[in-house]
């Protein structure tokens, strides 16, 4: 479905990686505690008036008009909101972004949520576990020129640290995938501790990051099992369209299976509604249905369907650098605040 990426990596317009960031790839192991009282992360995720806190740049005023179709943009009751209690989970958080359907926004969410978490100051790693390598190319990595990739990590015991690439966004790193990863699904079958390879690899770098987001392939095979065994949380993007919930039973069962057999800590923690089209009633119905099903695991912030979000990957950029004031950029920024509980 997503074949429109260029062959040779990012277009010339793509920002070059920041060498100072590359130097950081050696990874410090400073701790990432949240000092002091957290900024109040106030409830209404779509109203920009509730958002600003240090380090967060508000969208330019001129963009306000483009936000009008934002779902659920209720007017905020004038001020006196109680600050919410700090519900932030301990860092580092390792999240598998999974849905066995293709084209539902897994990679778009991995890339853009990752970039926005990095912008909030969290050291973030996107692990590309899809042989298509879309998360890698979407973050400006030329997957044809890699010295090491996730294939080598999973099958040749290459240390994960050796395959990390810096992205053009400060604090954001990528463990890239290339097509050879397709073979891993089969080559892993006879391998020793085949389900735990990714967990061991991530364990070795985990303390250097606040967030590790694993972009899963559209299947529930061994690669996704590796992601579930390595993660403590599963984030499921759900498209606001017909059949959105179809097949999710299978995903829930697989998460359960891994939880019982390999990884007691695993849970589906986060559901993100994506590709929301405010013009269709159907999108609202699907959103309601998903909320009935998954309750408060469903993020308040919904990601709208916007052309800019689909254009950004072919420039090797996340939406926040490709079009910082677009609706997609605003949505993913708000989502990152909601998921993380605010700036680091
Ligand atoms: P997956 O990783 O689940 O296969 P992708 O993130 O690659 O899905 O998304 C599938 C296609 O839809 C891609 O071409 C992507 O650019 C596009 N897309 C994803 N999210 C949006 C969105 N919110 N608005 C418009 N296009 C989107
Ligand atoms: Mg994908």
C-alpha cells in the first residue's frame, strides 16, 4: 500500500543529520527522572490554549483556521481546571506499535510520535522492524547504504548500538531495517531463543533512552512476537474507517499469549485513532465504538487524515520538520504530550 517512497532515500530537501546528534549516538547513561512538579497536563488535548508549557512551541496563530475540523475541539470552560495528577509511567518505556493490518498508520505514528517525543526532550529510539523499512526512509535514512541493520541485530548478534543512526531531529535515533529483514521471519524459526532476540538487544541500550518505539510489520509473525516480548506496552493505531475493529481480537489474543508465556509485563496501553476524516459520520461512529471497547486506553487526541502527513515520508522528514504548523504536526505534538504526560 505504501509504495510511493523514493528509491534512493530522502529527497535533497531533507535536512542533513545534525553531527552533534550523531556524536551523541554513543549514548550517555544519565538518568531521566522528572524533576519537581510536572507541568500540569491539562485534559483537553485539542485546545491549544491549554497546552503551552516550557519547551513546547505553539503553532503560529495564522494556522488556527486549519484546525477547525479537529475532532472534538470543544471549547474549554474558561480556566480553573484542576491540574491532573502525575500519571506518568516510569521511563524508559518500550512500546510496540502494532496492528496486523497494513496501511493503518503504524509507521506514520512511530515516526511522528517519535519525533514529537524527541522534541519534548525525551531521548527516543525508533526501532524499524518492518522489512519495508518505511520508518527508516521516513526519517531520512538511506537503507541501501547501511553497515548494519535490524537483520544483523536479530540474526548475527550485532549489538544494537552498532546499528543506531541519528535522525535530523535532535534526540531521535533510528535502528533501521532493510529488505533482508523479510528473511528474518523464516531464518529466526530454528534460532536459539528466537522470540527474545529483540528484547536482549533493546535491553542493552534501553537505559540510554526514555522511549523506544518499535514499528511492527503488518503481521503477527516472529518479528512482531519479538516486539511484544521486548516491549512493556503495545500501542495500536486504529483507522477511523469500516472494519477498524476487524482482526483486533486476534491481536489482543496474541498479546495475551505473549504475556502469559514470555513477558508478564506486557499490556495494550494505548489506542490511537488515526486518519480521522471529520466530514464523515462514519469516522465518529468508529471512534465511539473503539472508545466503548477500549475505554480510557484510547487517546483523546485523534490524528486527522491530511495529505501533508502522507507527503512527509518521501522527503525523509517527520511532519514537525516537513510542515511544522500543519494539522498533522499539531495532532502528533498533542499526542506526544498526552502519551508522555508532558515535556521531559
Ligand atoms: P502502516 O505502517 O500501518 O502500514 P502507514 O503509516 O505506512 O501504515 O500508513 C499507510 C499510508 O497512509 C501511508 O502512505 C501514509 O503516508 C498514509 N497515512 C498514514 N497516516 C495518515 C494520515 N493521518 N493522513 C493521511 N495519510 C496518512
Ligand atoms: Mg508500516
